[in-house]
């Protein structure tokens, strides 16, 4: 009988994160005003020292504090599943696996970093964290984490989500966070946006600007980001490190690892521990999947850009659609950030990682097949990585190849059922972000 679920013992949970900065080098972040490489003290108004150190560290292994492991143990180690039902449905000779991160209380991989970030902030005497959230996954992960370390939490939630997706707002409030629709009148930048664009639905870039402004202007308050930055992807490497141990238990090695990319944290966390193997010559394919509606890696350019709309953040060298990108309203599939993690972008630029973009109807079709063959209803974001895995499995059927395919199953879709409803009723429209908008946005990139 084939094993369906590969479980690690609690004591086999990794006790260090893997820092890929020991093995690859990226162009430094630049100060937004001087354009000089950023110094650690430049980041101190918004991040605690321990996280700044991790952001710039070249140490290959970083110890996971006992207090963080204590909380991780609520849901970690997470199971690796063999997708037997999906394999049968696809009639593929490939073995398909998925690393299931939906078992955390907020329902995604995001608490792998929110718990660590809350811990380091609390340890340095911070009393409140601010952040932004789109659909609410990151906000809920941070609200959950702040609870465990006695921190207050303020979440700027993109206005259209605040209005259309009440359940994650309720979840954040249940964990004790204050949730503010963005753009708001709480910040100078929010007020300015509301004056200039009274009917705007908001964007992640705007909400980030508000959360940073709030942190800078208040005592004992820092800002927390749920993706993109080096320390965030560092914390997420626990996904790939566990996966490695689980494949070792099976005496298998993945040939292909797929995952979805919004800011790049779950996918990077899944693949980074395998990247040194590829650099040593092992054959392993990494596929990053993103929406056609926000095609950062496939159509964006690799250049320095701001992380937010107000141009307050350091400049990061990354694939970008431009810092003033506002995602199309008809897009239901999540993954709406204009940039991506610089560490991941570097791997894409070097050809170590392949990127693919998908339309939302084909993504939801994959999600529905998965729900009907494996049972789990995954987040629309996650379904992009799943779609890539299904495509690979179909390719294996055509070529009669018995490959081992794994995808990072980043979270459940229980709060995204309205999007499933649209799909079930044939009401989702495919949308491709127009090339001319990308060309225009590139004109507005900082000149470096
Ligand atoms: C936030 C989120 C993503 C996208 O963020 P990354 O940083 O790219 O991982 C993907 N899946 C789920 C379930 C999420 O909550």
C-alpha cells in the first residue's frame, strides 16, 4: 500500500532556518533618498535589530529560538501528502506530493514568519506592530502571532477586501487586532490618496505606505512585512527543510518543485533548501507560478524599484510591474503584489528557477479537480502552484516519465469560497495584464 501521509515527529522539526544568502549574492537594497546601499541603522525605525541582522546575514544556518519552536509546535511539523487521488485522475506515471501548510491556525504558511517576527519584536521591547493585508491572510497570521507575545497589532486592510471579505477581518479582530480599511484617514498618505482618488479600491502598495507611516510616527511601534524580504523567506525555509527530511524518509528526491508566487515567500521557503543541490549539479526543476493578471516574474523587468506606492521603502532589485501597480478588480485569484522577493528574482534571472503565468479559470479548474480528488479546498493563490504541478504530471503521462513532483500547498481556501462560487457559475473572466501598462510603469521606475 502506498503511504498517503508522511509525518515527522515533533522532535524532528528543524532547529535552524537555512539562509540562502550564504550561497547566493544579491544586489544591495538602496536608500530611497540617497540611493546609497542601505545601512542597518536605516532600517531601525521600522524593524527590530534581530530581524535587520537576519536581513543582512550571510550565516548559512540561523537557530530557531525555543520560544518560536514552542508556538510552531501547535501545527508543525506539517504533513507531506502523496496525492494518490490526483495521480489516478490524471493517469500519470509521476508521483505527486504536496507539503500541506494549511494546518496552521490562520490556515496558511504565513505564521512561519509572523511568529518569529512577533517574538523578536517583543524581545526588543516593541509594544505594537503595524502591517498591511490584502485579502487578510497576512493580517490574520500577524494578529495570531501578536497574541502569543503580548503585542498589539494594527492592520491596514486594502479597502475592497475589507468590504468584500469580512471573514478574515473577523478572524483578525477575534485574535485582538485593530483592522483599518486602507486608504484611511489615520495617516497623511492615506488622506492624500483619498483626496486624489476618492473612489479608489486601495492596493497593497498604498496599505504598506500607511502601515510604515504609522510605525515611524509612533513610539514602541514597528512594522512587519509578510513576504518579499530576506528574513521572511529565511523563516519560511522550515517548509523546504521539513520536506527534505520527509523525502529522505521515503528514499526519494523531488525532480520538480512547484509553488505559487505572490511576494515569493512560500515558494522560496519550499525550494531554497534544494537550491544548493541544483548548484552542485543535481537535476531538479523549480517552477514559480503566478497569475496572468499580475505577471511579475514572467513580464516584469528585473530592476531597482520601491516596495510601496509612496516611495518610502528602500529600493530593491527585483522583478517589478512598477510600484504604482493597481491590480485589476476582476481578478479573484489573489497574488497581487507588484514585486517579488529579491532572492527569488535573482534565481529567476539566473535561470535556476522557471516562471509561468496562468489565467484564473484554468487555475480554479485545477483547484476544483484537487478538491474532488484529494478533498482539500485550497486557496486560489495556492492553486497556481497546483496548476503547474498538474501540467508537469500531464507532461510525464505523455512522455511516460515517472518523475517525482512536489508542490507547496500554501493554504486552504475556506475564506475564498465566493471566488469558487464565481468559478462554479462560470462568472470568472480571464484577464491578462496589458503589455502597454507594464511599459508605461517601467517609465516611472527610479533611474539607477
Ligand atoms: C499570502 C499567500 C500566498 C502568497 O504569498 P507568498 O509570499 O508568495 O507566499 C500564497 N498562498 C497563500 C495561502 C497565502 O496566504
